[in-house]
C-alpha cells in the first residue's frame, strides 16, 4: 500500500477482492493507492532440477539462496528493483478445471469446450498432469485454447461435457527484489524424461547406454527373486555403465560446491554463497 508504505501478500484473490496474509495495519480508506508486484513464479512442468537463471537486463546470473538463509536476510519485502537472488519455494499445489473436455479412445488429443483458455494458464506446460474421470495423462503440448496433446493414448472415449482437473505441480521460484518492470528470465534445467508409452518410443538415454535400462530392470527383478548372485552381477554391470555415462556428460551436468569454515562467525544477513557464478555454454 503506497499510502502506508506497507507490503502485504495475497493468499487468495477474486475479481474485486483479495485476502491478505495478515491483518491490514493501515488507516481505513476507500481510496488508498496501491501497487501490485509479483515475486513468485512457476517454472515449466517438466523441471526436475533447476541449474541457472539469467537476468538479461543486467547481463548476469541470479545468486541462489536457501529458504532459511533468505528468510533471515529478508524478513519482509521493502523495495522493488532488478531481481538479483532466486529462492526455490517448493511446488505449487493448485488445480485448474475451467470448462469441459472430450476425446476419442486411442487418440492423443483432448479437446476443450466452454472456454478452458489453456494457453492463458500460467505454468500449464509440457509435463503437467491432467486427470479425466479415473485416468491421469501427461501433457505433451498446449496446441490452442481448446486443444491439448498428451503422451499417452486415451484409455476410453471421453464424452462431451466431461469434467477434468489439471494439477499445476510446478516448482515455484521467488525473486528478490521483486521486479519493478516486466523482464525476461531464461533458465536452464534438467528435465523429467517423458513417459515411454508406445512400442516405438525412444528413450532419451543416449543410445550407447540403452543397455542400462535392461541391466537396471534385471537388477530389480533378481532382487525380487532373492537371487543374490545374479543380483550382484547385474548391479555391478549397471553401476559400471552408470559411471561411464556420467563421465561422458560430467561437463554438462554440473554442480556448485560452496566451501566454508564451520566455526566462522558470520552476520545473520550474510549468504553462504559463491561470490561469482559463470554462465554455462
């Protein structure tokens, strides 16, 4: 609220009302000035592990902070500016079910009706799950406001007017300070592999390591059969192949190690973070 210089967080909004996370502490008014900023954003639905955020306006990468470090250093939002810090805040648990759907058994297309407006839903991307009746499917592409393509084949015909639920299970990221203007933030991530549902589907595991899929399955099968000798052999083959595959890709799947003394005295507002982060190429 600009008139009181106070910041509040919405927990729920409607067309003309909003619920705050705490009691309003300002003076009662029907004409108070206000500005709304967004600081928590959804990532793509197929994100498995976030690697790097870039602020193109400042030509630098974001610094990562843990939840506890960030909350100690920034107990409340006091300004808006160019964001410099990113904090992973868990996963979203909201759902979306506007409109109805229909589809044909064996097809991969789900058709919407009654204005589902799928292209306007924040976070509705590849990897998000849609539940229709008693079946759950994985979204591949959002083709239009009224059409979704899934990875799996529809198990049964969906009659026109059928209700549905989309589970927006996106990873949430908070930026600080909140951006004062609209900005583009490209990011890199390791994504969840799409489901293999057809006989002709190709795994995204490199072809030279496809044997690991078989060896991993054999390891699990021999474990359930309580065959210790065969289990140990399959386990050794699987682990050896896994190490070779990791060695091939160790230059692209990286991590940042932060070293520090356990007895070092630090301020409560100090981040235990590397001073400089380079960009990946």
